């Protein structure tokens, strides 16, 4: 396949091989991942009514995608290191396109949920490849700026997806419309990438030595946690809620015990899903936790606000999405200025400032009340601007703080692991908010109170994230970045990759 690609790549127009064109394709691919999540935020009420299912079941159209998306990112990052992130981008673009098309065509809610989960697996293969390809295309300040932009796209495309989803709900295609869009774009990207993407360095690892057992344990644990919280929306007195939740947390704990103490003892050739060495990277551990909180608060707020507009104000899905325009505009403007000023201020303190501003925005948003005249302009509009500004300040820096402190050879692995936990925050927020709101509240006042509790959850996430940033994150000095290469690697595959560079 590689020889075939190189043969035809020689005849590909040079502009398609330009690194900025390739970066545009990578950025567009990253946007598709989040568009597929957020486009359904405004569709859950329609799905609940159209298919005559409970709100908890309707929420699985969001959670099924988000949980496989988060659960498979780290594993897919490992696969990309072996087969090459260029090949992985091509294969997963086509896989994602096929899954998207099936989602667009099926009209059974349960089949739709299954293929949403499959679609999430394809998206999980694109995220680590997008970051790894970017890291191979650029160096130094160019890499930092491109990562700033790529990270910001996560927030912008999430809000943009609601507009697209709302627009499709005004037509006959409803929630299926986003499937046609992502199918077409992803398929085109995969075909162009086949002829234009440069070959990315492969590791010497073998697919048979991947950490399949660890991956199964982690994904099962994360899935059960989401199921537990989602089922709690119906009744926390039911064993299917709290027992499943407890088992999920136990499995995640077992995963970390397996990875750190058992895997290499019993399976010495295994290429661990999360090698112990990554926890030694400066800021990695606190930033992973903070990113879960950031994505939970950010997407949880989007879920609460759109649901409030749909179920309490009774506006159309398109109007509910348009109400988020201040958020999109603010993020676009802030991203532009941050790209110009990158590196001139402390990453820790600008991120902390972002969380503080975001916390303030969530305080304002939690004051939304349908009984107050013009509450949207007083609370939602101003709160969105503050949250967008704060979120952007963190989005553009958190992966930079991790990746720039990580050897190039393992940046794909590390970014995949970081994204695993960040994206899990999305699935967690949907499940927790669904649990808080529940299935039984139908009166406006009761719903208002429950959405307010959901806002408090988002606020708590940002407040805790601010505290963790202040106490546990620091700016990494230049000499520390160099010393990272001297970390003792317990994973055999990583020893082989890093040894020539130490």
C-alpha cells in the first residue's frame, strides 16, 4: 500500500501536498468529530418525542458516540504509531464516512444508537492522528500556533454543530442530516489524503502486542460509569443505577492497577495503553483531571442551556442554536488574538485566568430564570461571552502544556491519552445532567430547578478546575523539557523508540 501511495503521490498537484493545505484538512477532520457530538444537542427533544422513548434513551444518541469516542482514542493512538498516522487518518476517515452514512439512513432509534457508537470509534482514530500529523508537519513556534488553533477548533465546532443540527431539524431530514454532511466531507478528506499526505514515521511495534486486555477493561469501566449515571435519571433506588456505577469505577481502578503493576510482569511484550512513564511528564496528571472538569463543565452547560431553551422557553431547535452565536463569535475573536500573542504570557496563569473567567460566566448562567424579563440578554448572553473567553484561554494551552513537554516520538500516545480523559468529560457531563434532570419532571418550574442544579454541577467543575490549576500546575522550564528524554521507560516499546534520541 505504501509503495502504491508513493507512486501516485508523485503525480499529485503540489498545492495538495503543501503542509498548510494538509493542516486545513486535519483541522476540518477535527471539526467533524465535535460537530457529530454537538449537532444532536438540539435534537434530543425531537428524538424523545418522535421515537416515543424516554429522555434517558434519547440522551444515548449523544452518550453512545461520546463514550466510544473517548474510550478508543488512546488505543487508536497506539495503532496509529504502528501503522502510521497517515494511514490511520485515511482508513478512519473512510470508516467514519461509512458509519455516518448508515446513521443518516437508519430510522430505528436503537440501531441508530449502535451506529452512533461505531461512528465514535472512527472519530477516535482521527483525533490522535490529527495531532500527530500536525506535530510532524511543524516545529517550534509554528507547532505551538497550529496547536493553539487546533485546540480552539474543539470549542468552536462544538457550538457550530448546534447551529447545523438546528437547521437540519427545520427540514425533513431531521437529525439524520449531519450524517450526510460528515459522510461526504470525511470521504473526500480520506481520498485526498491517500494521494497527498506524507508518510509518517512508524514505530517498530506489532499490532499483536497491543494492550487489548487493558483497553477492554478501561472501555468497559468508562461505559458502565456512563450507563450508571444515565440510568440514575430514572431512579437511584434501582440497582441497575448504583450497582453498575460501582462496577464501572472498580473496573477503572483495576485498569490502573493492571497497567502499573501487572501487565508487564505477566505480558512483557505488551505495549501498554497508558505507559507508567506518561504520569512523569510535567503537569500531565493534574491537566488530565482538569481537562475532564473543563469538558464536563463546558459541554454540560451547552446541554443545560439548549435543553432550557427547548423545554422551558419552547423555542425551535434552530432558535435554541442561534442563541449560542455569542459563544461562537467570542471564541473566534479570542482564538485569533491568542494565536498572535502565543508564548508571551505564562501558560499556567493564562489557563488559570481562563478558568476564573469561565467560573464567573457559569455563575451568571446559573442565574437564568424564565420568570425574569429578558433573562437571555441579562444572563445567558453575558454568561456565554465570559464562558467562551475563559474556555478558549484554557483550550488553546492545555495540550500545548503537555505536548511541548513530551518527546516527539511519543506525542501521539500522550495526546491520545490526554484526549481520552478530556472526551470522557463530555460523555460524563451528558450522563450526569441526564441523571440530575431525570425523566419525571414535566412542569416548567420543576424543570427550571433541575436545570439549575445542572448548572451548579458545571459551575462546580470549573471551580474545582481553577483550584487544581492554582495548586498543582506549573510552567515547565526549558531544561525540564530536555530532561524528559531521560525518563526511565518501563514499556519495552517506548524504550526502543526513545533510546536513539536520549
